[in-house]
C-alpha cells in the first residue's frame, strides 16, 4: 500500500506570522451557499462514488461538519495542525458519527475518494502549492477527485472594506502568496486563475471548474454570516497587515468596516472558483 503520507511539514512551513496560528482562511464564501441550499458538492454530478472524504487543513471544522450532516452516508475526515482548532471542531461536531478530526498525522495512501482544499491562499505560499497537490493526489484512490476552492478579493460598497482588501493584497504579495503585485487599478489576489493549471501540471484528468457568487448585501440571507466572516478574516490577518500599514490605520479601518457593513445600503458580493480533476 505504501508508506503513510505526512502533511505536517508542508503545512507548518509557513511565514512566521502564521506558523502557530492554525489555518486562517479568508472569506469562506461557500458556507452561506451550503447552509442555504443544502448542497456541499453542487458541482459534482455523481455522488454515489464518494464515500470517504478528506478535508485538508480543516480549521474549525465548519465545512467538514456541514458535509457530514448533509451526507450521512459519507465518512468525513478533517486534519489540522492546530490542536485548539481540533478541539473546537470536536465540540461543534457534537458527536457526529461520520465526521472526525485529527491533528496532522500520516495518512494511508490511496485511501480517499475526494480530497478537499479550500480557501488556503491566506496561509499557503505559491511555491508550496505543487507539493500540496502532489501529496493530496497520493492520498486519492485511482479515479478519486482533487477539489480546490479559492476566492479573490470581495467587491463591496464599504470604503473601509475596499481599503482593507487593498492592504491584504499587498501583504499577501509581500508574503509570496500570489503572482503579481497589486496595482492602482485593482487588488485581486489572482489565485483563482491558477487552480486549473495546478491540477493540469500535476497530471490530473477531466479537469473542470465552476464559478459561484455569494451576495452578502444587507438584507440578503448571507449577510450576517459573511459579515462575521469578514471580521474574523481581518482579525486573523492583523499581524500580516502590520507589514504594510500602521496599527492605528488597521484598527480604524476595522472599526469603520464593521459600521459600514451593517448599514442598510451596504452591498457586497464575492466570487469564488471550484476546480477539480481526477487522479489517473
């Protein structure tokens, strides 16, 4: 069967600002859609062959728990390098029999039907992606699916949110997390265009992708959840933002963002891309 695969070294080799802070995802745009529609794998036409799922860098377990609740016939495994997040995930799972979480540990090769990597740009340098893709494929059975989901920066009517997005893009560029330096005309992270190429370069077959949008304007169902997600994301990235802005500006923008995103006329949308391919 081969030696167990250990992700811990790859996921712990992050910039010092994140190395001990767990998986700090940015803008988890898929969760409101999952909670609204009850569809975890909306892009997959055949779920009958998906029995054992790995959620890599599972964070607080939100995605894995939702997947397990919606698909009780599947066995969901989440792995994460932060023991505190693992404890939080266990508490939130409330004894769910088909979901379990572990601190990063070696896993048997060819033991999963789908490996899920989502919103990892916040803590994954560009040169780490090929290794993560290779290790993920090693854990998939032949014909198994490698699934990547990422988002670029959000589009909002909040000046503070837009300024924070600009600073975040600068900070992630400085930390070598995306390809091109920010420009005056935009601050996209430019991670979504890379996903199909990463799969293709790794030798995946039947590569496809689908774009989705979450509308989190005031009055929309996703607004409360995404507003909390915005606050969480920028709090997690505070130390990274210090590399491109003064603490006073960051704190002022954060408070201003909380006010502006609560306004009756606030509008916000986020696009994200899911790309997937099969292991030969």
